[in-house]
């Protein structure tokens, strides 16, 4: 089959990349440019010339299934050199199934980036990651699916890790990040007029009178217009050249836009036609930029809050000291593999808030020692400016990482002291805290009497609240205060995410995203701390809660009332029945 796609990927004019692959390679390209074909060719090359165990990851299991059925099977079937090596699917013990193809000297495993189980397969010399910008940021709470898959190859000195994708949103694109860390190869072609080697850029495409039929390429050097019929010859005489020096010389990156599509596939005329149609319609223009130019889209509506700006407005109050206007302290705990991050915030009327402290405690979350140190933080007393003392009223602990059962156990034992397990929910429009579910089940499948509870935390909602509040310029309701001792890293992490718009069938969907590889624990801790404040709303009258807590802290002649509020985690039912009060929420 000699269509444009095959011509591109099989390299009869030199665009092929198989022989230039490094230990880690990224292919950053427009859609329908034969990128998937290219990765299929890598599969073909691997089976025929460099066999070994290989893992091929698609964004989802469903897509892996489709790839296997619609592309790989026909690739193998139609290529004699491959079908000789791969056992036919019909024979029962061939080891050839939808998700696994055995061949002489190796095995090809297919999976989706949404399956942590699939990504934890045996060690693999080849790891192929296709459409990485469509991968989830986190898979089953086990972290970045790319990192999980890449780990499979770490024991092979002659490993090949290949990432491909059509890019998406600027600063949020995995493939762009990989490409920028590479030697940034571009395909240079000669100008038929002056011979100058150059890579094809959209800004050099010219047309007259809004007529796409006049599209031509203006040479970077002599300026002469190059009609499209020269393209085949230019591509044939072209070569890949690095335009940057990679930090790791084994990292190579390829970028191709649809301007390189071979004749008969996608013409410059079509590209100009599509541009003219899309130019005043942002969703269309984004798609065009991603798929035709193979470039990321800069989101103008993104709410990116500068870490610098926040640092500039930090105030001089001591860390760990509760300002006079605050009456409640909550804590958020983010659990990582070798540490916990802790965010302590004080809250006052109208949810005006103050950062008390943010820090990390290093240690093994499976060890008691680390949790003893967390106890020290959340059960100590915090001094107010006027000398009164208060304790942390609620603490939300993230149970979404690798230490779920440790977190459950820790929170179960401290439930009466306001410590609860939570799990972040990224869906939009969820409440800051939702209805808890019981999580301890015995071997018979029955819920244990003293079961731990886990509360869903609407982190998407909380982030929207946070970023809106960070924009406030005046102290008062909603305003967030920071103390000057907070580190630059704290501010960087707090503002590590931004809202990006994804278009699905023309509808804009806004979601919070962080740049792959960036840390965001300070942001998570704020979210959990705010979730903990909302946890108190389930137990106290929201409209008077700050007043109630403030009252309880004053040494006054209402000892009974004071006692009630100071220890809200005595069995609630008894308290409420003794003196039914509208100030206690009784629905839990
Ligand atoms: Zn020229």
C-alpha cells in the first residue's frame, strides 16, 4: 500500500525515525501524520530486528483493544516477515491474544494508561507510550502512568522508551515537556531556489486574497515562494537535525507538523482552508493548532496565579501563631511515599484564613514513628495573639496514595478528635466534603462495627474557591493571609495548577491541571484543610460556628457552653439529647 501515510512512516524519503531512536525518544506531531503508523513500524522493526519484551500503552484499555484488533493484527497479517515470527491467534497455545502477542525472542503486551495493573507488568526492554497527552495524570492513586510504565524498562541497559502524542495545552503537555528536554530535532529540507536547509514553519505559508489555492511556502532565506509540487523532492533530500542540546544525550525528540504531509495526503491548500475556517473560533483553532501544526495551545482563560505576586503580599506574623480574628484551626495532611506534607490554617468569620504553617515530615508512612510525629503537630496547642490557646479542631488525611490502610487505621483511632480520612474527587461541582462511606470490611464482606470512614473531598470545587480567593485584594471574608516565612517553594506549589479548557464536541470543559512533574502538595494540603473546615460545618451551625468557637476560647462564666465547644468529639448523640440545640447539626 503506497499511500501518503506509508510513504511517511516507512521512510522512503528519510522521515523515518526508527534508526535514530535514543534510550528515550519523543515524537511530537500533528494528527494523521502517520504517527501511529510510525509507532506501528517501530513494533514491526522490533519484532523483526531487535526482539525483546515490550509494553505498548494506549490512553485507555479500550483504545488498546481497538489498536490490537484494527491495526496490529493487520500489520502482522500483511507483513510476511512479521507473520512468520508471530504465532497465529487461532492456535490455542500460541500466546497470542488481544493484549499479548508472543513472537520469536519476545512478547508484546498491550494495555491502557488507565490500568495500574497493566502498567505494572514484567520488565520490558521496549516501552511504547502512544498519545501521552491523553493519559490521566494519576492512575488508581499510584501516580503518573508514564513513570509507572517507564520503570518497566529501567533494568535494561539497551532500553528504548518511545513517547508519541498530538500535543494539547501549553505547559500541561507531557509530549511538549519531553520534547523540550530532548535534542529537539526538526526535519530540515532544502529550498529549491537557493538550497538553504530549513524546517517548515506555519508563519512562512503565504496565500493571496483569502484564496487557499494560492498557498505556497516562502523560503526563510531567499524569500522566494515555493509551490507545493516541490515538496516531494524537498522531503526526499531532507534530514533530521538537532536544534538543541539535550541534558541527557540519550534523549532524542522529533517534531513534525502537517506541513510535511506527503503529496496526496494533506496539502498546504487544505491546511490554509482549515485555518481560515477556524481562525475566529477558539475551540476549532485549538484543535487545528494541536492536530495540524502539532503545537500546544496557549490557554488565555487559564487562571494562572503568580507565585511571585502572592509572596509579595505576605505579612509579618509569626508562623504557628493564631491571629486574633481567627477562632478555628484545621489541618490537611498529604501522604507521599517517603513523607507527609502538613498544612495548618486558621479560619475566622467569613472564612477569612491564615496560613499557620506548611512543612514536611520525612519518614515511612507505614511506620508508627512518622504518625507519632503527626500526632505531635495536630494535638499540640496553638497560641493566639492574646494568649488564649486553641487546638486543631479537624484534620483531613489523604487516603488516596499507597498507604490507604495505614491512613484508615490512624484516622479510626482518632475519629473522636476530629481526624478523618478523605479521598480527593476531581469531578466538577462536588461539595467540598461529601457523605462518608465505611471502609472496613471483614472476610465475610460485612462492615465492621468500628469501621473507619472515608470522606470524599471535592478538590476541584475547592481549587476553584481557592483561586478566586487568591485574587481578592482586600482583607475580609475569603481573604487568605500568608506569613513572610513561607518558602518560595510553598507559593510555587500552591499555584502549581491552572484551569484549562478542554473541548469535547464543541463544549468547553474546565478542569484543574498541573504540569506533569511539578509538585502540588501545598495546594493539596490547603484543599484538605478547607475540607476539614467543612467537616466541622456538618457538626456545628455554619452561620455561627466562628462565633461559637471564639466564645469557647474566652475565659468566661459559661463553663458548660465552653466545655461543649472545646471538646466537640464527645459522643454527639448524648450531647444533643441532653440539650437539643439548634447550634448543633444532628444529621450524622
Ligand atoms: Zn531559498
